């Protein structure tokens, strides 16, 4: 291969470039990104960056020296418009055509939006520019903030807004937030964090429409709920999930179904085309987590350079979330019907606040460590403010998984 094109200047895209060089590829690398920024870290956008504790410089994922050493050509601020039928040519919005011998698709996902006309004061939080706009609006003094969606982005944004002194309400259509990830029992426990942070949580109710006052221009003034209530709002943050960025692949031979369909080695149906990160549905799973975006590229690049799938992604799923001064950590694959039990600490501690100093020491501070089990085997582990015991449990679970895979 003389040229590899990485479509997506994302976390996964950057890691793909790093892996290309680390695995000995010395040809031309072209990285296409729709944003004007070099790759940056997204998790702080809803946390430290929103509260002003971190600036843009601290979000950079690579130092200037490393960027230079990677010797990649960065085509930024331009979207990919199409992939040709052979998967060798990428057409850009500005009319340029890039030809490559290998393609890494790392276009990520975009925030879902509510239907209806745009209103000032309504935000999503997915990109650096999104976070800048929201942070600027929150700087105008105390605001009534309604966060639609109680998932991780919604909860983290609500936490940050509350820390800045705003009046915050979270609206979640499901009976509890985070049930798909944590299961109902642990989701109920973690939902208490909102009350501890002074944030209202309304569950089991949907949003009908966003309202603006007559004669007040196009600024949002209220959120209308499915039960008829109107929540006054100066700022609305929509956190209802993300849609994989696959529109540009329409018409290509790639199979698309909530992402780019890949085998468990991130290889697509087209030779020399792999997909990584939020856009990849590898082995039937699309994982929108930081760890997936950093772990998939090593395997994907190895398979790309080999010209066939020689390795599968075997990493144990892991994610974390910082909310109201506490850290939630989860690793593994929870299944419906798994039992869960707390093996350290107490769920009552979640109401009391985090372990001051963040030691996460065994038997010390608040929070808890829980394990999910099925047929006598641990399937996943969850911790709130128990970092060190969680890491021990995570390593043990990863070792157990590796041993089971070795038996296959």
C-alpha cells in the first residue's frame, strides 16, 4: 500500500494513524476531518471544559512533536461525500478526490436532534464548537436549564451546569436513566446522584415540543412534556443519543445498519477497508466508548496491512462517567437476567457523597463495588467511588474472559 486514507480526524482516527506508524507502515497517510480542529478529547467537553476548569489546549490528544512525527497529511474542515464502489476513492465536499490503497473509516457519530424549527438556547453537546457555544451561554448568569435525556452525556452536562450554579432539571423518557447499561437495580441507585447534586429528575415522561414566547424571537422559553406540564427553560440541552455518520457511504457496497457492519476484526465487506470507533458495528456491536475507539485501531490496522482478518478485537468493554463529584465505572457485558450484588461498600453511600480525597480504598469512604453474575460466572463489574477495588476486579474479569476465549 502506498496511500492509506483515514476518514475521520477523531480519537479513533488518530489512534489508527499511530498504529499505522507503530506497525511499520511508512507510506502516505491522509486524514480527512469535517471539523477544523486536530483530534481532541471529547469526554471533558461535558465536564471540565464546560465548567471552565479545562481549556482547549488541554483537550489536545497529541503534542505538536508527535503530530509532526506521524507525518500525516491533515485535510480538515472538509467532509467526505462519497466512497467509490471499489472502496479506493474518497470524494470530498469541496470536489477533491483522494485515491488510496487502504481506507480506515473513523467518522464517528453525530448528536440526535429533536424535530422542529431551531430555537436559540437549544444545544447538543458532541463537538468542541458545541461545548463552546453552550459554555458561552451559561456564562450569562443563573439560567433555568432543562436537559433532555438522562444518559451519560445528559447526566454529566446536568452535573456541570449544577456546579456552575444553574437551576437544572433532567427529563428522561424511560422509567429510569441508564437501565440498558446498568440494569434497573443499579440504575436506581445511580439515579440518586441527581438528587445529591440538587438536580431535579423527571422520569417516565417524554418531550412533546420546545416552546418559544410569542413576540420573543426564536429563543426557547419552555419544554412541553407529554403529561401536559411546561418546564420553564432559558437553556435546553438535548442528550438523546447519537447517530453514526454513515450518510456519505450511501451508494457504496458497504453494509450499513446503525453503523458500518464489520467482522470482529473491524474489516468491512470491501477489501482493504476497515472501520473503527463510534461508526463501526464490529461483530454485531457498536460501542460508543472511549476505550473502544482506542483499542479497535490496533486490530483494524493489523488486518488492513495483512489484507485479511488475522486478529479479532477481544478487549473487555469499559466505560466511566463523572457525575456530581462521583465516578461511575463499568466493565464487562451485562446481560438481561444477570443477577447483581454489592460486594463492597453500600448503595446508601451514594446519597451521602463521594469519598473525599478519592482514595477508593477497600472498606473506606462512600460508594460501592458490585458484580453482575450469570450461572456462577461474573459478567460485569460496577463501581461508584471505588476506583482501586474496581481496577482489581476489572483485571480479574479480563483475565477470566481471556482464559475462556483461549478454550474456544
